[in-house]
């Protein structure tokens, strides 16, 4: 583990004699160092890559390269994600136990980051000659293992902000820069992945394999860099100085995996702010997951250009790179929850306007997609900055050491949302008569399938965002509630 500020280590040592030698990531002023923010944010190169590329191309890979029926392709991805829902709370338990025993969540993060490159490459290494049935089974097993490795990193990674700083605005600052890297990763993988696939070789089999190898390595490196910030959590001392949380307080709650799994469910039950924030985020993950899975289909069958998916991602992400810091500055002035609602509303309006592509397909689509990208930056950074506030609010009443349980449930919910996005798309494709094919085949899609693709990229996501605003309206935590905790 690295350290960032010698004066923070001195403060920690004097305030908590029983603490391990690891230093706090924040100085006495409570301001995180640039090195800590940078290394934490680089982890989103991995999380953004994993969330983007499979969601963008995996369904299309199954239906249009391996010849798997659309409904089966959706089932393959959904079942792999359901496994995530089962294991994420358990991983949250394990990472809380690691924190209690060793003072850091780093162990599982390293295992996940080190194993994901090989597993990710294997997901896109199916020989088409094996046939659709074996191909679907191969992708299912490989993607399930890849998703497991991702969860080993993601669950403790999400728990870290609540422990890196207890400050309301510092959390916004930390998560804002994480989302800047996240949006850059979405651009890199969303536009670069398909470009690499199509340009490295005329043979799609080789293209997908090279894409999987390069993307897997990049994801793993980003994750391993972020593990260097995992260390003892901090809180605010009596004078306002930042000090480590006492290890014995954490050990008091580390009584076993079964207890921690139940604690995650209890956290969901006892924390209304957590339920409302999670419900909002899951609905929005479903909406964005649906659009992500449908982008390649829109490019191929609505815009009639398979390479247009790259331009769709440039339009979506390039504005978001500048918008993420702006959302953070605005949230510090007006409140996270209020600005989150505004960003969500803008996204819904932009999404529903895209339906016009049914009657007038053309380059104008990049304008509403770009507006949606601006809003998406806020929809990512603000709820992630609100989650540490929810955890702190709960810890004030129930004691420290449960951040992993919260992040496990959060990651499970996010996984459900994105998985159901791909599932929803596969159902729409199946109902509207979409024709699957292998890489060597040329097919024509019925008009109903093209209509279904356009609606899945516009009206349906907009409706889901509107529903998410209903749960967000019931989120009750405000700046004053967090500041009243003494942080």
C-alpha cells in the first residue's frame, strides 16, 4: 500500500495508537491528495471498460457472429448476471472481513484485476465452427467467470469512497473525477473496441479475439492501479481532523459471511435513503443498459452503417468529458440530489426525441445523443457521490464496518439493471421478429424489428428514466443531514 501525505500519518498515529502503519489518504484539512484521486479514478478505466464493451457487442456477437437466437443470447447474458446478484453481497461480506482482519480491502481487488484479462479474452474466443449451442455455452461460462472477477474488484472499489474521506464535498470531488475517467473509458471501449474488431482483420473471428485480448489487458491494468488506494478507512476526529477508524470497532461486526450477507439485506431494509437511491440507480442502469446493448443494432439496421456505432459513442461521451466536472461544481452549490434530478430529466427528454430516427434516419441523431451524454455524466457521478453519504448516515446510527455490505447490494442492483437492459432488448428483438445470422450470412430485417430497435433506443429508456425520478423524489438526505454528523 502506498501513502500520500506524511503529515496525515503523524495525525493518524497520535489519534489512534492501535492503528496499523498505513496512513490516511487525506490530510488534516480533510482534502484528498491529487495522487489518491488519480489512482482511484483510474480504476474506472477497468469498470467502464467492462460495463461498456460486453454490453455493446456481446449480444450482437452472439446473434450475428455465432448464430445464436436473440432470446437465447439474452438468456445467456442474463443468467451470467444473475450469478453476480447472488455473489455480490457475499463478496461484500468477504471484503468487510478483510477490512476487519487486515485493515484493507485490497486482497479481493487484486485477485479480480489480475484474473480478468484472461477471462475477458476467452469470452470472445469462440470458434464459430462449434455451432450456436456450444458457442452459447462457451460464452456463458467464460462471461460468468469474467463477471465474477469483475465483482471481486468492483464491490470493494465502490466501498472505498465512504472510507477515503468523510467530507460531503470531497466525496463529490472524488467521484466527479472517477466519472471523468469512466466516461473516457466508455469512449475508448465503446468506439475503440468495435473499431479494433473491424479493422484488425477482415475475419470477424480474429477481430473479436484481438479486441478481447487488448480490452482485457487494459481493464486489468486499470483495476490493479486502483488497488493501491485501498487502506484503513478514515473518519473525523473530535477537532475535525481526519483519523483512521479503529480496527476493533470493525472487528466487532466481522462475525462471519452469513452474518454479513444478512447485514447487507438489513442495510437495505433499515435505510430508506439507500432503498430510494438504489431503486433510482437500478432503473437508470436498465435504461442505459438497454441503449448500450441496442447501439450496434441502431447503427447497423436503422442508420445502415455498422461503423456508425463508433460515432454514436463519440457523440455520447465527448460532451460528457467536459460535463462531469460541471455537474460536480453545480452539485456542490445546489445539492447532489437536486442536480441529479435535473440531469435525469434532460436525459429523458433527449432520449425520447431520438424516436424521430424511425421516419428520418440521419446524422441529426448525434445531437440528442450528445445531449444525453451531457446528462449521463451527471447521472453517473452524482448517485455514486450520494452513496457514501448514505453509508455514513447509516454508520452514525449502527457503527462502522458495513460499507462492503452496502456496496455488495449496490453492485448487485446495478448488475440487475444492466442485465435486464440486454434482456429487454432481446425480448423486443424476439417479439418483433429479428433474424439472427452468422458472420458469413447476409439477412434482411423485417420493418417491425427495425421499429423495435429504434424504440428500444429512445422511448423505452425515456419511460424508465421518468420512473426513476419517482424514487429519487423520495430520497431524503441533504447536505445538512451529513454535516450534522460532524463530518
